[in-house]
């Protein structure tokens, strides 16, 4: 797909044990138990005269059984769509580059299969992420945020991205918050949040904001033995219930690995509900991101 764009694209592909050796603890530990090894792929388009670095980061869980904390027989069918975020950002990357994108554009795919195995992540495991932060696993079925955290950290530190957009079929709770047709967006930047709402209306990929309040909600992820837990199952010590919604907390987990996006703009799209109808994908996200970034191109396909 990338080769068909017809312009030079730089590639970085890291597979299997090399992920472990290079510190990609989130992607590696999610996918280490699968027959097919986990992969981190980065595609970069760097046109002459570009002054900005924009990174698209996608969750590519090729199949999600839930891992050791396995999904139910009703909840597992259709989990082939858990790579919808990676598919969407790859589609948007190809669309924008072919449309004459004028800034540096990077597409980062965080690919793994989440399966049960004696070698798989277990509850109570502690893993070290690419950011150097430690995470206590309390839900092996909350794996998407682990792979994305590695991806956004790479985007910030290796690519010097000033705008990071991550996209994922991340939380089932998103559908309860937004309904079937809207994705949720979490952002540290009001300007880009508003742009995403307008892009959603223009493209048909509808969006509605989550609450971004790390000062109020991040303590939900408190761990006595690591920098954080990976979900807010249960509650903070001494509290009766979590402070934040699961979908917002999932996004805060990701952005915490880039210091809550200080010094850059960050958009997180949870597309769990609109990414599929039944067990079939909708293609949600390609039009949204293409429209959102259309100001950087003058070709009609991205602005239509």
C-alpha cells in the first residue's frame, strides 16, 4: 500500500525480540505470546521545505482475545477489527501524501496479537515501557493503550513531532458515552479539538469530546509498586470508586508517557463504536484525519 503512493517513503520496521532489545516494552509484552511476533512500523514522508512534524499513531491489534483475562464467548467474535486504528491512520497517511502533503508526515503502526499463553502478560506483572515508566498490569484486555504509549513516545522523542494524533478501537465504554455513530476525542489542545469536531461534521466521521482533566483523573491509575496501573479497574487507595470515565482514563494513560503532551499538541481518537457495524469494518477515520489535516495540502481529495 505504501509502495503504491509513488513518492519516497522512509521505513523503520522493528520485529519480535528486537522490540524487547530496543525497549518497546508495551508492544513487545502485548504480542510476545503470539505465533506471529509483534511489529512496530514507521513510515515517514519528508518533503522539501517542511517545517512541521505530524505523527499518526495507530493501534494494530490483529486479534484480541483479551489475553489471560480472556473475553467471553459473546465478546470475542469480531475482534479482528481491533486493528481499525492502524488501518485508519495508514489509509489517511496514503491519502494525504498522494494529495501533496506539504509537511513531514509519519505513520506509526503498533502491531501485535493479544492471546493467552504461559508466556503472555499476567495480572500483577510489571513491565517497563519505551518511555522508561513502569506499568502494573491489572487487565490484560487493556492492551491497546500499552502499544500506543510506546508509539506516541517514539513520535515525540525520535520524530520530534509537534502534533501527535493517535487512533484506536480502544474502549468498549466509548460506545456508552458517545453512541454508535460518534468517536470520542481527548486532547490537550482546544484548537485541535475544535478542528476535529468540524472535520467530523465535514467528513461524516462524527466526533465528540471526552473530558481531559489529568489533574483530577490520573490518580485513578495509582499503583503502589509501579508508576501506574494500566486501567482504573477498582479505585484509588481509600476511595470508593474511580474518579474518571474508563475511556478518558485510557487516553490519559497514553499521554502520560509523553508528559501529558507538554510542548506539543495531542489528539486521541477512540473509534470503538463507529469502526464497525456488527463484525464488519466501516473504514472510519480515514476521511476524518484527511479532512482534519487538509490545510496542509492543496489537492481536492483531502478537502472535498
